């Protein structure tokens, strides 16, 4: 009230002077004297005037005396004195308050203002009296009455009040309404004062007051109305208070999850720097005008006032806190909350670039890092995270960033970086959760990539260093998993048992219990495994992700125990438990195998059909078709099998993710070939068996000759072979009409119709052949390929070209197989391309083969790729690497039809590398495989002898050479080589007689002449 109080003081002095002036002629007529009977009216006025400025307390009694004497006076002169004295009384009480700060004085003056306002409405000071009364109520803390007073003043005199007076009134009105809890009642007044006819000062004050009220009540719609008002006048946009409130409003909308409005508000906020630039530009402009005197003289005062105002604003802005970075932070945050992830990332990144020294820069970097991950800008996020960790002073978010980086490294198989990161944080925070998280990430990454030896070489040492570390259970878990992977099931069981005993609250506890069952399964202790899995399934809820795998194991255990229905029931639960596609495939296909083994063909067809309906896009869908075709073949439904081949090829040929389409293609050729070969070989065999008694005698009475014949004619069905074993009815029937000694026989021919069993088998074979497609495979596949090309099915066309090249002799050059074909190739097709590429570029071929193995690490294609890689390395004389590839076939693909050849080539590679002892072990493994009995045993035995010979262990070498030609005389190619090596050793030792007997033994064997070395042996024998 400072400026207005100066005006009140001048008014007071005028009042006192007037009282003295008009009161003088009337003093003699005044009959009433009360408190000051000795004083006349002018003296009272003089004393009141003299006491008022410095001692209003002393002057007020004189004024009251004047009021009392003039009460009821009706003349105009006395009425005027009464009015002035009454006004002076109110001012005196306000002056007394100014000096003492005692609000009781203000309250005491209010009745005088009430009387003045009521009785002297026409006085030109009526508005000031109303304002003084409201101020007195305000100062005496009569808040509600003050609000009424101010509202009354504004209602009557809004447009008559000067800017300073109106500003003060509004300020006290807002504060009084707050204290009287009547804020809602003043909003209309404040809105009215935001109109364009009021000054900027008043309008800004009202806007800010309305903002504060809306923020306090969280009136979001009212806030939007205010924002609209701001947008209508650009002058408001450059007010610091308005911009700060816009920030607060944006925060409120964000809290209310109205992100669009929050974003719009944040976009409206002008940074302090921009406000300062605007003020400085205007300041420079006015200073130049004043300096150059480019103004009308009447505008000088206004320009000087603007200059002072601008300088004051500039000073305020210079000292104001800089909120630009926080504004940018809010904008980025709202973008993220709105789901505008990419824009949010660039906004966070800009914060890092523009405010590298900001006190919240760590938070900026962390937000940008997380947003980069969300946007899948993994490289960028990795750089941000790594840069954060490189600054030693950054510690606020180093742990969560390190954990996220570990996951990125794990996903990208960057084991080296992950290992360094894990080692650092484990040693810095061994007893905190971050150490356990790092150990888990590293363990999972190493296990996933098969580097289990690194786990076993590294993790246990961490436990030795920090036996009470937070990561001990993680070490035990991944060590146990590594032992499982490497086949050390006893060690795995011990490790999991330790984890369960020492860390019952571990996050790995449940899985460790489960893995114990896996360890027992690996040990072959199936009863113990079943007990673990059944207890685990009973204890854990169905929502546990390992439930599906547990039922797979239980199904496998049931299958091994021939509990078919129980196995099927366990497999059936796998899909419903949300298993991975791999486990679902296992469950379906193992169920199919059980059903096939038990000749339950209709159930098998139903389950595989359900699989195809449920998973038509699965890479294994073609495998289901292949299994259905195999079931058809078992039932003799050859035609149906070929229909399935064609349907599967056409339906799934576009998919390049799996090899089963290629297997369907190969099965078409092989089934056609096998059916025709069975008929052809069986017909020839039966015709010769019936017509040639000598041949019949050999088959019936010479078991070795029979086995050899059937090995050479493997297409002859098992039904015929088993029917001709001793004590079978067909065997007995033929034996009655066949002499054991062909020379003593009668050379009788027999008739097929006399042997219904044989006739029935042959008729069945002919029926199968009749079901074959009318078109031969080569022609059928050319037509299929033409159709695929016409339909732009390039992947299928490439697959069919592979089959035509491998089986129909269609020539394909490396020039026809470029990057486009490689991109479309299935794993099996990649292997085929690699075979062709290997002629000119073995290195490129090896890369293609590695790619095929990565895409299909199991199955026949992977085995073929490994085999070809081994051959390429052998050709390049990298024998150790070749041996490793062949060993992988034996370890992981033992059922592969070329596994015996791989075993032999592994021995050759080791022998070529002069690793003779390892080579001997490799050859010995071949001899120990009973299923491989035959010529390969002869070769392996001979080559063991060569190894001993290379080590100068001639005695052992001689023993294996002798074993070769004695035990495997039926394989003259190897017995001949063994004879030459053995006799050469004897000759070298001077034992010519033994050497001669060795040569002679070989020359007298029945099949010696079949050996390519026969003539060499004969010449050496003659030379001795």
C-alpha cells in the first residue's frame, strides 16, 4: 500500500485544513463541549492536524470530539466538516496501524469507513473509501469481509482504478480468498481482468493466479482454457512466470496420463535463453532509438520507462534458474510415454549431446540407453552404455546399465566383452545382486554357445575367491549345466545337490531339482529319473515353463518301458503347457513313432493330421508329411505315399528353413527306386532259385554264400530272406527237392505256383510296383520344376534342380549358383551348392557348409555338411581339422549312413597327421562296432597294422597283418595288401620260407584272383 498511502496522506492534510477553515465562523455557536470543553472546533482541528502525521493516537480523540459535536448538524457547512473529519478518522486509524503494525487499529477504523461509504455515496473519494475499508479488513485479518470488499470495489470501480491500485487489489483479493477459502468465487473476476483492455502487468498477474488455482485443484480443462488464452496473445509467451507454470501444467497432464496435452504444453514452453534473447533484442532496439534520437519527443518518457522495465526483466532472466534441460527431458519423457519410441530416443540423445555437464547427465544417458534398446538401435545403445561405464564418476546407473549390456553381449554372442564386464562387476560387487546377474548372463551365453569348458575352468575360482558371494548359486547351476552338456552326469548331480542343500532360497532351486532328473536320465538310472520328474511335476504348478519338458521326459521314460498309453498321455500335455515348438515337435513325433511301432496306423494319422492343422507354418510340418508317407509305405499304400510326397512338396516347398521338403523329394526318388529294385531283384532271385538247383543248394546250405548274396542284393525284402532260413516252411519245402551236393542233384526246376508263400510275397511286390506313379521321377520332377518357375517359386525350383542334378544327371555349373540361389537355399540345398562350389573354391564351399550347419545343427544334412568339410580339410592337408569334423559325425550323428566311412576317414586323417596312437584308437572303434561287420573291419585291421609299422613296432604290425588275411580272406582287396606287408616283413627279417608260405596261403584262397594285387603276390611267390 506504499504508493497509495502517499496519496491518502495528502488527502488527509487537505481534510484537516478544510476543517479549520469552515469551522472558524461557527465556533461561537457550538454549544456542546464534551471531552475537551475548553477547546473550540478550530483548535480541535488544529491539534488533530498537528498530531496526525507523527502521533495519530493523540489526534484521534480530537477527531472523535469533532465528530461528536457535529453529529446531527444539518447545515451544509457542518455536514461538510463532519464528512471530512469522518474520512480523516478512517485514515488516522490506518496511519496508526502503519506505525504500530497493530491490526486492532485497522479494525477500529472500519466503522468510520462504513459510515462514510453509506452516507456519502456521491463523494468523489467513495471508491477510495471502499478500498480503504477492504484494506482495513484485510490488514485486520477479516479475510472473508475483505474479499467481499475487494469484489465490491472491482464490481463498481474496475475501470476507474489505476494500474497500481488495481494490481494491489487483485493481489490482496487472491491472498484473502485463499485464506478465507473462497478461491472459487474470485475466478470470474480474475478471468475478467485478463481482457485486452487491461495492462500486461494485470493480465499476467491474473493468468498466473488462475494457473496456480487450476494447478492446485488439478482442473485440467481449466488449464487448457488458460493455455488457449495464452496462445491468443504472444506477449504472454515471453513471460517467465507463464512459462514456468506451463511446465507445471504439463507435469500435471503427464501425471494424469494425458500425454498428448502434456507434450503440447511442453512444446509451448520457451526456454529461459529464448526469453532472454527476446528481451535483449528489444533492449538493443530501444537503446539504439534513444541513442540516435529516432523518436517523437512525446514518446521519450514511455521509451525510458520501457528501457527500465526491460533492464529489470533482463536482470530477472539472467538470475533465473535455467530449466531448458529439464524441459527437453520432459519432452523426451512424454514422447516415450506416448509410444513415440524413436522420437524419444533422439530426444534423449540430444540431451546428452547438448548438456554433457548437466547435473542430471547420468539420467540422460541412462534414459537414452534404455530407449535405444527399446528402439532396437542396439549398436547405438551399446555405445551409449559403454561410454557411461568408461566414466569413473558415473555410478548412479552403472549396475543396471552393466546388466543390460551383459544381456546385449549375450544375445550377440560377444563372449569376450561379456566376460570382461562380468569379471569387473563380480569383483567390485561380489555380494550384490549385480554379481549374480552377471554370472547368470555369462553362464547362459557360454552354455548356449557350447563353451562349457570355459564355465568349468572359470566359475569355480570365483567361488574360491568369494565363498559367500551373491553369485554362488549361479556358479553351481551353470557348472551343473556344463557337466550335463559334457556328459559328466555324476558331477552334474553332485553340483545340483550342493546348490539345493546350500541355497534353498535360490532362483535356481526349482530348476536344479528338475536338472537332477536330467542327470539321472543321462546316467541311465531311469527309475531315479522318473521319481525326480514325478515329484517335481507334483510340486510345481502347471505355469512353470519346465512343466512341458518334464512331461517330455516322462513320456520318453514311459516309451522306454513300453507304457504306450501313459507315454501318449504325457506327450499330449506338452502342447497345452505352452512348450517351445521343438518340444511340441518332439512330443508329436515320438507319439507317432510309438503308434507306428504298435501298428496303430489310424491313431498315427490322426495325430499327425492334427499337427499339420495346428502348425501349418512350422518348419517341421513337412516332417509330419514324411512320417505319414512312411506309415503308408508300411501298410503297402504306395500310391497314397506318393500323393503325400507331391502334396508336401507343393505345400511346403516355399519354406527354406528346414530340410524335410528335401527329404520328401529324396524319398520320392528313393521309394520309386526301392520298389522297382525290390521287384526286379526279387523276380531275378526267385526265377534263378526255381530254375537253378546248384544256386538253390548254395542259398539253402551255404549260410555264408546266402548272407553274401543278400548283402549284394539288399533290395530283396526281409520276408523272402527270413523265409529261406533253416526250419522255415519254405526252406523245408525247397530242401526236399534240392540236393546238398549240386553235382549229385538232378538239376530240377521248380514252379512258383507250388510255393504259395513265395508267390504271395511276389504278388505283393508287383502290387506295390503297380501303385507307382505312371511318370518316372526324372520326368515328374522336370514338370514340377517348370511349374514352380512359372509360379515364381524360386526356392522350390532350386530344390528340384538339386534333385535333378544328383539323381537325373542334369548338369549344373558353379556359374549358375550365385548369391541369389544361396539366399534361397535350404540347408540341404546349401550342402549341394557347396559340393559344386568345392571344385573351384573350397574355401567358399566351407563357408556355405558352416552356414548350413548353423541353420540345421542336427539331422542328415548337418552330417553331410560335416562329412564334406572333413573331405575339404583332408584335401587341403589340414588333417587335425578333418579328424575333428569326422569325430563330430560320430559324436552327434552316429545313425548317419556314412558314419562308418567317417570313422574310417577320421583314422586316415589321424594317421596322415602321424598321430598313430590316436589313429589306432579310431580304427579299433570301427572293429568294436558289431553293426559294421564286413569289409570295413578288414580295412581297419590292416590299417592298425600300418600304424604299428610306422611306429617301428613290427611285431604288433605283423600280428594285425596276419589277422587281416586270416580272418578276412573273403575281402581279397585287403587280405592281398596284408599278405604283401606281412611277407615283406618276413623277408626283411630273412625268413623267406615263412614269406613263401604267406604268399601261397593267399594264392590258394577262393577269391584271391579278385584282388588287384593277385598278380603281384603271384610274382613274388615265384621269385622265392
